[in-house]
């Protein structure tokens, strides 16, 4: 029975999910299949302030409503964040050496895209963009706490695991192709609107880098790099009173870099601009020629200190995870994990998953109901659910880590949907 | 043209035209405050150029100078069309004439029938002499006509013509026309002691003194007739003795456009002054009489006669002097000024009518004392008697719904992409006003047929008055007027081809208010709009 449970457990783990990452430790396999092939798709968004209604309408170019925008106001803090992670992955894993001595090895190959948007912004910056400068009249709207990273990369990953004495070590180098890149960092700045709106003054400092602007296709290669993922799993038993053994895994994902090519454009921003309207010594002197002479055509040049073309090195946002998994009883499988994504605006993420078998264990096909709870990341609390269907041949998983955001998109944030499919060859 | 009102309209149109508000799905609306115009509004610029000026106490005055009379008397000193005919018949007997001698040689005079003057000299601007000679002399002759009174560039007018042989039944006819422009006519006659008189010298000689014979049988059948016609003689300058006459201008009304932009309402003034300035460009003494001066407001139909000492006085104007060292006009006019103010006339009533026309009844007597110049009276045709009405009104006023109106043309052209993203809101006109009167603004747009299709400003858009302290406004009053923007109004704006701009002024205090030159109204125009922000 335990073995059956273990097999089922191991079959399912390939499709386990954490915050929105695909743990490479899940490639470890101890079933009798020779090859597993599958696909994994996941899209996640969260923010402490941007609600789902605004997100969906902006993404679909419908235009968020005035009320949707206003609903964000009570949630604004001095420092806010928003993040998006999207991935589409094809994978195939295979046994290399099994049942020989006490060493088990397997490998895998995986091709996947990794899309990330990570933003940090102050209260004033969001108020300016979302609501306009009218409500900030008479104040300096600070835009110094502003950071934005948009990045898409394509990875070709090769992995190798070795298990000995129930400890597993895995390593997976990747070739990284950089597709799209935009990075904006503010080093200071503000917009001042006078109380009646008769004058504007702006200062800005920072930089903005962007990959080849003439590149039109989404998967155009505009950079190249490398990354390394690795993990180590050991036995650890948290729930000692049950008959099952837990496992503790430490994993690092996507530790690497991309060198964006020489067509990468960087604007160095350091300037100011003042605008008080078209000026005439007397209202009756105002005419077309005065208006043409004073048109504010030089706003951009006032802020840009210099423009550079050239390669740019970017460290990839990588994650560090610590995960504990244990079959709690014959029907319940538990996962706890702590994850931190570096070089992003995400806070530490603490998650718990429960996979509960809904049908009898004697059945060859397991139907699992999954529950997800989380704290941190780009928002505070996440609650989700999903379903898995797994048998000897096929594994299917569908779910969302964030139901709250879908129940009331006008007020709540957070969106996650994941879909996984796997087929085993014996 | 009321350029002030036109500019106000351009300002508002500039602001409102950006509200071409096609609904866009993408993006979202933000509330934006956008500075549009930073400027000032001065009373000096509302009225026509230089109509408002500051005096030494910094008080503004409405200063208006209007020429109400430009009386030229050249028509009264015309040289009338005159035809002089002279027949020269031969003797009643056969006279053997030596052809070496002129057959006829005669000096004659003729007097022009010029009324009102005994002219001794006239410089001709235009006109002609038509000259016709008929001859029955049976041999070719040379006819010489010398108008010894006429000189041009120092040369006398001499015409020499060859006449063919004629006969009593078929006389030889010679005709010619001479342009007299530029000629100086000496009208003193041949002995230089007459007036209005020209003299001329006429000779007939044989063309061939030898053939067919050296002599000619000259008798009564040989008649040479000469006809001189002076036609359309227009003098440029005349001199002589101008007889004592009384002249009355043909025109009796003059436009008065100081208040042309004011269409309604009332204006009360405490003080006003008129100065009547006369300039006499004629070389005669003049005595004038203003019999009546009436202000007329043709819009209201009201009129007001001016009363005052001025109207019972004889106005004496000294004669002009010739001075050919002067560059443009060789005349030093005689001048006189007569002043009226609120103490010696009903000038304030006259002004408060806000006339657009002044009717006058004037007489001028030339040389009231007769010939005291010794025959040196003169007149240039283009110059006569001018009268100016110079008005100065210190702007110490009360205004009651005083309305200034002007109509302006405009063409907004096509809306650009940026303006289409503005979906509503207002254009706010923030005013800081020193002037001690409030101003209500409204702008009406008209379509091609001249029908009013929209009003731009909110109703009761009023710029508040400055509050005087001890007669002076030291701190401006702040107020805001607004022009709403929405898709419907913007569509109407693009349909409009003209606009009527109306400003209505009211002083808010019960006393008369001084208007100082430092008073101004600072104007900041701000777009307070809903803008569709689209991030691409």
C-alpha cells in the first residue's frame, strides 16, 4: 500500500507547483516509466494595490472603469509592488540508470519561456498615472521610488539528477536566449502641479534600457546568456506519527545572466522641465505665431542626458526555495515551502498545498482535489484550488492559486492559472 | 476691429477645440490639470489703439481725436470754362500786302468770370485749352498763338501751326488741344494791373514770302478767326484777393467711433473735456461760428445738443502762411483751440449718450475785414479748413451693463490625435482682477448662415471686481470662469465659422471709480479635463 501511495505521490509531484514555479526537483522520478513528456503552462499576476478588474481591462484594451481605478485608492501604501510571471514549458524526462546499486540517475530536457514583469512604485506615481495630477495639485508627486522590469527569455535546459541513499542531487544548466527587455529605474524625481494648475514643474533622474526597438517578433533573439538550476533533497520526517517519510528540498532556480546585444538602447535621464502655458505679455497679443513658437516640443530632450547603444548585462531574477513534502495519510499529501525571488519586487513567499484524494485508493486513476494557501510574494494572502487526475499513463492538473481575486475583481488582486499535462512511456 | 475681444475668443477656442472627444475603449480616464495660457488683460488693449492713455497721475483717460471737418474751398475759386472768339477780317478794300510782314499781329486780353475772388495768379493742376483757327487766306500761312499769361518751367505757351490755303467758301481749319497742367497763369492781364485776366498774342505770317508772289492782295474776304476754349481748368493754387464770403460745409455730420464697440448699457462720467482744434490752411483770415453741435446715438435713436459758451462765440482763425522750405506741405496753418469741459458745458451728458455720430452746423466767413493782405490771399486746392474734436475723458466712471461686442472669424481646422483624447471637463479662466468693475463674458458661435449655434462659457461667467480702498484697488480679486468641454460642444465648435464675443462691465461700488494705469487683470487659463491615458 505504501508503495502504491509512493508511486502515486511520485507521479503527481512532477506537476506540483509552488508560487508559480516549476520545481526541477520534481523531475526526480522513481516509477517504472522510461520516459515522461509533458507540458506546463502557468500565468500569475499579483499586486498589493492593482485589482484584477484594472488588470484585465488594461490587458484586453477595454479600458478600466473610473470606479475600478478608484477602488485601488484605499490599498495604496508608500511602497507598492506588482508582478507577473508567465511560463510555457515542454519537457521530457528519462531514466538513465535505475535499480543499479543504490544510485539512481535520470535526466531531462526542457524548453520553456519565462516572462516576468516586476514593478515597484510609490503612492504618488500610481496616483499620477491612475488618477491624474489634479488630485495632487499643490503637492510634489514623488516618482523616485520607481522600478520596472519587463523581461522575456527562452531557456533550453538540460538536467541530471543522481539519487543515492535517498538523497538526491540535481543540476540543470540552461542556454538562455533573451527575447525582450525593458528596465526602468528612477533615482529621483517629482512632478509639481501648482494649486490651480497654472504651472507644472518636473524633475527626473534615472535610466531606462530597452532591447532592440526594431525587433518586432516576440521571440526575436536579442541577447544570450546562461543559467544554472540545482537542488538537493534529503529525507526529513516532520509528522513522525504517521507511517510516511517526508522530504526536504533546497532548490535554486535560474541563477544566471543575459547579455543583451549591442542594439540595446539606454536612456540616461537627468533633467527638468517647467510649463506654465503659452505666455503672452497681453492676452490680445496671443496669436498663431506665438503658439507655434512656444509649443512644448522639447520635453523629451529636456530630460534625456544622453543615449547609449550597446550591450547590457542583466542578472536574471532567480529563486531560492525550501520545500517540505510528506504524504500525511493515504489520502492527503502535504507541501510546505518558503520561496524568495531575487532581483524582483516580490516579498518572501510562504505557501502550503494540500492534495486530497477524492476517490478510493484502490482505483487506478487518482482524482485529487488541491488546495493552496499562501502569504507574501506580490500580495498578502492567496487561496486557491485545483484538480489533478493521475493514472499510470497520464497526469493532468488544472487549478488556480488565487480564487479571491476572481471572486471580486473590482477590489481584489491576484490571478493565477496553471495547466499541466504529462504522458508516460513504459 | 476690437482686437481684444477677438483675442479672448481665440483663447477660449484654443482651449475648447481640444475637446474633440471620440470615445476610446482602451486606456483610462485621468483628471488632469494642464496650464494653457499665462497672460494679462489690460483696458488699454481692449479699446482701439491708443484710445486709452495714462496721465501724469497714472489715471487712465479715454483719449479720442476725430477730424469732424475737412472743408476745401477750391470749388469756390474755379476758373470757369471760357470760350474766347476773335475774328480778324481783312480791310474793306484791296490792300497790297508785302508778304515779308506778318499779316495779322494782335495782342488781346480776356477776363474769366471768377466769382468770390480777384485772382492774380493760378497754378493749374489740370485742364486744357482747345484752340481752333479758321482761315480764308488763299495762301498757306503760319499761325502763331502765344498765351503770354501761361508759363511752364520758365517758358511761355506758344503754339505754331501751318495753315493750308483756304477760301471764303472753304476755310482752312486748324485745331489743337493743349494740356495746361503745370502751367502758371498770370491773371493780371498784359499791363500787369488787372485780375482774372489772361493776355495772348496772335500772329499770321505767310508760309512762303516769295511764291507765288512777294505780295498778297488782302481784303475783307480774308478772315482769320481764332477760338480759344478753356475747359475743365482745375487750379492747384490760386492767389489774389478773396472777397468776403460766408462758406458753409456741404456735409453736416461726422462719424464718431470712440464708443463703437459699446452696444448697450450706460456709462456715467464725472469729468470730460473737449477741445475743438481748427486749422486754417487757406491764406485768408477766417471767422467761424459753431451754430450747433449734436451728439447722436443711432442705435438708441437718442440725441443730445451740446450747450456751452463755445457755441455763442465767434471763432477767429488767422490766415495760413506759405513756406516753401517745408518738405511736404508748404503751408504753415493758422490754428485755434477752444475748450469745453463739464464746468462750461453739458459735455458729460454729451459723452454719456455714447454717440456714434456728431452733427454740426458751422459757418466760416472769409476775409471778414476785407482785403488786408494786399492781394496775397492764397489757396491750395487740396487744403482748406480742418476741425478736430479731441475728447479726453478721465476714466472716473460708473458702468451699468456696459456691453462691448465684436464679431470674429475663425477656422479651427482639423482636430489632431492628442485633442481626441480629451473627453470632457472645463477650461478654467483664473483671473486676478484689479479693475473696480466686474466683467461678464460670453461667446456665441455662429454657423455659415450666421445662426447662433452655441454659447461657450457657462452662464453668468463673471470676473469679479477689484475692491477699492480709499479710491484705489491695491489687491486684486481672484475669480474663476469656466467653459465646459464635451463632445457635443466640440462638434459645434468645428461647425462654427464666426463668433460673437460679448463683455459686459458693471462697477460694483456706488461711487465713480478711478481707473489707474497699473490696474490689470492677470489671466491664467487651465485645462481641468478628463484625459484618456493610453499606454502603448
